[in-house]
């Protein structure tokens, strides 16, 4: 039987009240943290292993996607002094049309590097549900391990929460074995209260991950919305025992930002979430900055960005 | 109200990076004796992190600066001369040297739309090709003028690098903070795009070690006497590691001749079927 929601569920989700000032203060405190030496190296490596290497452009060509897959497997050609191999990225994230191409390079399903695809009329989501579900089914059949769906923001903002809920439930069903990440597109939700309500809704509907943004709308991922979403995940875990993952995406370009996201994550959700299975960065240029910082620590020379492959 | 009753407006001299006057991210300041009064002044001391940040900013600014016409770069350098001229009263006792600095900026402004004509060539080749060479900026330059040459040294280094279309970070010892601030204030008002010329007061020999370790740097412009010979040798050794250009010049007594300016550029040669 399909999952349904009641009026009282909706009232409970919508009852979220976020104190913006306290959120800003807490974010400011986390962003002042300076993580150094060995801890920094370990966190940089962890962040690298959490990257969903992403390309979502109209100009994406098969060769670009192949290049991206190769980069996800071996982010850097050389080795570092401590002789541990650098981790691979967590996943490659592409448009549905590029899934077969990426599958060829990444090999079997559910390998060490996951293949994620955006679906449900990304990025706007403005298409009839039947078409969106068909898109999801075809994308999974083509070989996607993970589906990044967008919620129907128009319905959410119009207060038709049950409709948003039902769409997520239907999408989850269409995914079958594939993991479902639900993109809230927080830049369009307006307030942190809405972000909290949408997070609760998405998790109740069966999201495996909740994700901030498509990257197509500004502002994309911010520390503030991430904090609110992480708190919602904690609340959901404490009340249901279900651990939902988190993926901030869009605008995360610098290693330092990544370290601060990890600090926030560790503070709110603890060690259990400090793994690529539970936390991802939706990014592309972040990878090169992580490598740059790792090499700086390793070799003592601050690298030119020209040393790394352009993705 | 008599002047003695006035509240003293103390000035902390800031770094000039990306068109903004910023303190060091480290919060460090040096307390040094003023060159122009009996007071002591506070001068921000750039850290290696400030330098890395400035490198990113200079790198971003460089392409836009190089993309402007030589004529436009000349206009802006000429306006720099005007701005230094109007600030001459800020450097009492330095009138002569300030005038030389102004003249030097005018001199380089004049080269801006002529130097490429002088250094570019149509090459004779024994085949059915047109072959020509033209100059391109080398990229981001760190300039270390000789402190003994004061404002003239700073203006010479900054203008020589900038006129060739490079972005430049000028390193100045903290005890020359007032002169550096004078140059920075002139730069801020001369229509120079943010990030093209950056001025950082610091412990120069100490920061130079970190400069040597920044592999995104394209060229180092060192004036003899600015740092000791060992430091110059070390800079050359480290530069060899990444094929970085090191331009060592004797002094700022004379404006850089075209052949020195050429060392702040790359030569690009193009073959075309005729």
C-alpha cells in the first residue's frame, strides 16, 4: 500500500519555526573554526571521497562525461608522500541522457563509484507526474544507481503539501532499487521555516537523502539551510530511527567551505554521518581545490590550479 | 579650536589587495617609527595566507587587464601619475623623489601602446608561411623593490609589470608603510581595475620564502639590494623548479628599458600559410 500523509502530519511539518538569528550565530561560530595539520588532511581526504562529481550542462558531450568518470575514479594522477592512495569520488552526477555513457566507464552497477542522475524534469520539475515517473523508470533502467529528483516547489509554496508528498512517494516507487535524493531547491523556498517543513515532508515520504539545490538557482547551498536540514535529519532519526543522508550542492568550490560543512555535520549528526554513504557534496570545481590543499600539505608547495585537470 | 586640542586621528596602514584596504587576516600589525613625523605608526603585516589570497585575486584580475587596449592601460597609468602628484604633500621632505616617481609613471604610461610594436616582429622564414611573433603578458608578478629607493622603486616595479599587462603584487617592508599607503591610495583612485596592482606591507624576506613556494606565480621581479644575495639565489633555485621567470634588476635609477620589459612578457610566435 502506498504511503499516505494526513492533515495532522502536514500541520506537524508546517509547525517548524526556525530562529534565523540563532542559526546565523551558530553558522558564524562554525565558520570561524580552523582545522589544522593531520586533522585537516584526514578531513580533506574524507571530503574528496564524498564528492558527487557533477556536470549538468546543455553542452555536456559524451567525452566530457567519460572524462568526468575517469576523474572520479582517479582524481589525481600522482601519489602523495604518505603512500596511501587518494580516495575516489563518491559518485558521478549527470543528466539521464548521459547515463549509458557513464555506465560504460564506471562498469557494473553499485560499484565503488555510484552513478547518480537527475530526473523528474530537473531543474524546474514543471512537468506532469506521469512523464516524470517515466523519466525516472527509464533512467534507472539505463543504469543509474541514484536518482536526484526535484520537489514540486510550485505545489509546496501553494500549500498543496499532500501533492508534493505523493509525488515523492511515487518517485521513490519508480526508483525501485535506486537510491532517491530529494532536492528541495532551498533558494526558491524563501524562508528557513519552509526549508525545515520541506525537509520533514521529504523524509516522511521516504527520501534516502535530502539535497539543498539544483545548482541552477541562486542562492544554492548555504551553511544556514544546511544547518536547518541537518537538524531536521537529527529530529527524524530520533523520532523514527531512520537515518537520512544529506547533500549540499551548488556553490561549494573551496576546500575550506567543505571543512566547515563537515564541522557542522560532525557537530549536529556525529560520526555516523561522516561517511560518503550518508553525506555528499554536489560539486565539480571543489575537487581541484581539495587536491590543491592536499598537495600543499604533502609537498609544501602551493600548486597552480593549472596542474589539475579541468572538468 | 586649536590644533593641539584635536583628537589625534591615528592611522593603521592597511594592505591594498583587490582594490580594498584590508587588515592582515592574521591581525598582526608592526609598530614602526614614522618617516614623516615623530609619531609611531601601525602597519599591517601581510601573512602567507594574505599572500595566497592576493594571488587568487591577482590571477582573476590579470586577464581583464591584459584584455584592455594598450591605449587604455596608458590612460590609467597616466592617471596614476596625476594621483601621486596630487598627494605629494603627504610626503614632506620627499618632494624630489615624489616628482621622479610621477615622471616614472608617465614614462611607463607612454610605453603602453608602443611597446608591443617595438618588441613584436614579422619573422623572415624560408617557406610559404607568414611568421610573426608578438608579446603576451607573463601573468602574475611579485615585485620586490629596493626599500632604499622609496616611492620611486615601488612605482617603477609596479608600472613596469602593469604596463606589460601583468597583475602585480608589490611587497614593501613595514617601515615604509606610509609610502606604500600613499601609492595604494593613488592606485585606488586612478581607475586601475581592482586586483591589478596590489601593495602588501610585510616582513619581506620572511614572506619571500612563501612566495617561492607558490607555484601559481609566473614571475618574480627582484631589485638588487632589496633582499640579500642568498635570498636572491634561493628565489632563483626555487623558480627553476617550476620554470618561473626571475627578473633581477640593478636599481630603479633609470626606467626599465624595453629589453627588461620584454622579460615581463612571453613571446608568442604564430605560423600562418601565406
